[in-house]
């Protein structure tokens, strides 16, 4: 299943500074894994909300917006490393319970916002 987050109801993510003039809206489609989506959610929750919001509190629209923000700002290598970290936190018996709970909440947020799979 492909979930499109572009369209009339979604404002373009602006990378333009206040003093600059917008020139174009560029749409980029990115194929990502569930781990990468969870990592993008956690990255943006930390950056946007400073940890003041929990992933379980986010609406599907908020999750999709946060993912767009993270994917626009993270390199592919950063995203992959973060995805490996989230997967490790969620699946390792040696993870701290608080870390595991945060990671699992990110996966639940991803499942709300991106309910299907492509495979």
C-alpha cells in the first residue's frame, strides 16, 4: 500500500528562509522501511517537541508531517543508523524498559499513519 502525503490538504514543507523568495515545490518520493519511519518519528518528536510529546499522543496526520520533516532533514546514513537503533531498542531484551517503551510507541505511531505495506 502506498500512502501519499502530498496533495491539496498537505502544505509543502518549506525549506525557504523568511528573507528568501520561494521558487518551486519539489516532490520527492522515498521508499522507507518501518524501522526508518519509526526513527524519523522519534527524531522529529525530539526536535519539534523537545520530548514534550509522546508518540502515542500523535495523530496520524501529525506523524506523517513529522516523518516528512525528518526525511527532509536527515541524510540517508543518519536515517539508517537511527533505524537500526530504534529496532535494537524495541527488540533487545537488554534495552532499558523506558527506551523499549519509547521505541514501541514510535512503531504504533507509524502503524497508525502508514497502515499498510508494499510487499
